[in-house]
C-alpha cells in the first residue's frame, strides 16, 4: 500500500468508491489540525462505554492499543459517538513515537492544542475534557469491524484522511479503487488546465468529456 497520493484528496477517494457503488466516506467527524493528511492500514479498536466509576481506571488499556499498533497504521476507535475522551497528549506522543500515521475517533479527544503542536493528525467527533478513565473499557483491538463516522471499518482496511474528511477503502477494493482514482485525477487535471486557460466551467467540462448543467 506504499503510495504518495500526491495531488489526491478525500473527495477523489469518495468519488472513486461511488463509481464502485460503495459509500466509504465518514460523516460527522472533524479534523483537529489544519492541513493534516494521513493514510494507512486501519487498526480497529472498540471501546465499551459506561458512566463514571463503571470500570477500573486501567481498563481503558491504551497501552494495549499502542502495543498492537505498527508504523503507518491508522488507529480507528469506536466510542459510539459519546462525549468521552479516549485519547490525549501522552497517548499521542506514544503513538507518534511508534510512527502511527494518524487517529480517527468516533468519540472524543482532548489536549487538542498539544496535538496540533505535535503535528499528530487526528479526526474526531468531539473535542472535550471528559475523562475516559472509569467511563471506558477496552473491548477489542484489531479483532472485529467497528463503525466510525457511519462507516464499517475492518482490520486492515485502507484509510485516507485529509482536512475535508476520512474515507475507508475495503481491503478487497483497494486495487480497483486506485484504478478509478487514477482516471478521476486525469480528468480533474484536464478540467483544471481548461479553467487555468480561462475557459468557462461548462466549456472546460466538455473538453474532458464531462457533461455538466
């Protein structure tokens, strides 16, 4: 899966998957930092959720998640969309030391300012201070699909994310998605060339075989 994806964005990935009749674009999540881009294999994490004091503090088990992570992985955590923090400064530093590509959380993170300073890419549903300790217990690491941003993510699926959002490409669709992605990039490059020459939008579209109204 080594690829630079220069000139590629999440919108192109979403379009490529649409052509293949698969909706892989996550919704309802926000980037923590401007200009962030990351991609890699999904390390899926499921968290069990309770009220304060439900679990012992150590049951959040962030160390176990980090032990399962490898360089270039994207850690994808399902917290059921709750306003409960699963990741902060210390976990971000540890993940960065491993070489983790980025983090996607359907739940909350905190220490957003520090993550920005670190340059650790994060996409999350919420940013808040509410502690995960005693409210969260680790359910599984890379053992089952999770649902994040409305999309099912399996262990090892490919994830691409930028400031616009995150897109999930199922493992068995990776090659066909890249084929469609290359076609889309060529068309968009031609379109942009037309616009750079001062052509009206509709004329630039026609020049690359697209019909726009």
